C-alpha cells in the first residue's frame, strides 16, 4: 500500500487535490466498484473484505444478506481481492490493506457526487427536461403576448409567477431525485437489480 494512500485514509488530504475525470469514470465504469463505494460510504469506517463481499453478493443476487451462500460470497471476494480493490487503491479511491483484509474509503470521494446522475431507461436527462420545459413556457408567454385567448387573459405578473413556480417545483423534484441516486445515500444502491450478463461483465 502506497504512502499517499495511507495519508489519504488518515484524512491528510490537500484541498487542492482533485480526482481527474479519467479516474472518476474508470472507477464508476464498473458496477461492483460503484457497489464498493456505496457500502463504504454507508459504513463510514474501515470494513473487512468478507463483509463487503457478502453485501455485494446480496445486492447482485437481489437477496437478503442472511441468504447469501458461501459460493456467492467467494465469487465476489475473489473479484474484489484480485481486481477491483487493488485497482481502486492504485487510483487512490480507497485504502486497501491486503494483510489485514480491510478496506476504507478516502476522504475526498465526495467529489464523485457530481458524476452520479443515473438516468432510467424510460427517462430523459435533466438537461433535456429543462430545455423542453423552458421552450414550452417561452412559447406560452409569446402566445399570450400576441393576444391569443385564452392565454392573454393572464397578466404578465401572473406569467412571471407561473414560470418561476414551475421551475422551482421542477428543481425541487430534481434535488429529491438526485438524493436517491447518489452513492451511499440510500439503504440499497439505485441499481441494485443485477443485469442478465452479470457473470460475464463483472
């Protein structure tokens, strides 16, 4: 384990240090690595690889933690021990102690939050949502300004309240949704259901 990893685990991180975009996306490109971050953020302390493997196996198989069998845990344990944890330690995302069999998250992983906007299959990105919403409201105001009934019945002040209220409501919904999709912010990861190709793409 590198000296820099030990310093980060101890909380001695310079405020000027930032994860590169490549590091962020390389870490988050793997579902298991996202699960690792989620669990570590929940626990807030060093954990054993055995406990980590058991919980990830439960999430991947969509079962309760108590129902995880040794074979399921071992498969995850091997992948974490040989691949994911060494890589995350190399990227200085976690501190992985091979000798003790423990892993802890580094202090500045909260920078990942800006990258965790998960878009469901039947949903659209929020950027597109706000673009469409803005276009609709702009068209509504233009039609009213041209004097077309019944849109012209509402005053300019009324339309200002309508636009402000609509965007405020949309922003509140956006914030609430983001809180449910941030890693470590909920009891289970937002993507707890495993994909069909689980074994082939871990």
